[in-house]
C-alpha cells in the first residue's frame, strides 16, 4: 500500500510539536512531541499503523536538535494511539493503570483484522475498508512499562503534567499538559471538525473533562483527532456533548429506545460534522448510565449501526 500523506508536523513553540493526520477520522489520530532542554523528547501517542509510526519517527529524527525519545505517553487504550509503540520500544512507555488494562484487553487486534473482515455486516465491511487503508505489516503489541493513577509530573528537560480524566472517552484517559508552553495534548477527550465518539462514559464525565481542560487555560490544544485548536474550540465539543446528554435523557424518559432516539434526533448546528452516526454510541452511553442492566451492549452490535450509517463518510477516504 502506498501513502501520499503520512502526517504533518507543526511547531507549537517552546519545544512542543503536533504531528497531525488528515482527515482526522477513524484511525487517523494525532501525536505530540515535547523536546526538553537536555536533548530528550517525550512523545504523546504513537500513531495507528506502521507507515504512520515511521513517519512520526522520521519527523522526530528530522528536528534540528535530533532529540532522543526517552519517554512515550499513551493517552488511552484505542489502538490508533498506541499501535506505533513498537517503533518506540526502547523508551519508557507511560499510561494510566486503567489504560494499560484497556490495551491488554482491546477488542480491535490488528493481527486479527482478516477475521474481523469476514461477513456481510457493516462492521465487517468497515474492517475491509481498514485493510485497504492501514498497513500493520511488522506490527507487534508493545505495552506501557510504567503506569500511574490520578496525576504524574514528569521532568523531560521540560515539565509535563499527566492528568487522568477518565473514565470518559475510555476508562483511563490521560491528558498531557505542558505548563510553560501552554500546550495541552488531549487524546480523544476532544475531537475537532468531526463528531466525537465516547466509549466508556458516562457522558457527564466527558463534559467534566472538557471543563477541567478549559480550567487549565491552554494556549494551544492538540486533540486526539482533527485540527489543532485554541481554548475556544473546547466549548464546541462540550456544547455538543451537553446537547446529546439532555436529548438522550429526555428520550429515555419518553420511553424511546436508543435506536429510536438516534433516528429522531435533529442535530441542527452539528449536522454538518462528518461521522454524525457516532451520536448513536453517545446516546447509548446515556441510556446505559440511566439503566445499566437493560442497556449494556456488545460493541460490534453498536458499531453495525455506527459504521453502517457512516458509509458515506468513510468510503470517501482514499490514500
């Protein structure tokens, strides 16, 4: 598989960089690079597949200071943020304890993608799309070697503060905050220019995570997916989540099923965002919080709806 675009490096100032992947949708995640005074670097998230991870590695090697990568932070357990660990295995790899558990038990194993792609479901069709887009040749799982809970302060020649804000998007989300630079790497607590999707929830905690990020007053925010933003961009994500929370709560009390609520929602100001079908999963989170015994769902059953209704968006993506 050939790639014409394997990421964009942006200098954010004060030793901080963003390595972003267009178009920022399924599997196209962002990374961060923080270069300290002593010639070492910390990498935030390591990309989804081997070409992307190599491009990230090449971008670091091409920096004027030629820093050595001493530390890696995995913000959460989704593979598009840690599959590239294999190319950074000599570094100390850090995550929250909950994220390590997610990584060890994650349902999307690149070595099994052929099995996932078998069948006539929307899930299987989406996995066939992934086969044509991403390249896992040479991949092997490399897990975090150090974990923390709550907060962890790192000195990498610059101070980096890790804060565990999950469960929210996943069970153990970490943000990496660089106070002297005013730069924050949010992982998938924030998506920009597309519809967010939250896996663990509850949605109220996802909103709380937005508030805690905002309280830091960041100058620059590198989201897990999508374009770089300033602090005002956090509000847009928060407003969407609050809208879904209110709507889904009302729909639950009106006796609607999650699917009925999803099919009847008027996304209004958010309707132009790509991947609107992710809203179904966000609605399900609200129902699960309100009635966990009735509304616990298998992820593949949920994704058949999400992927099925999202065909028009992900089919357009080509490399």
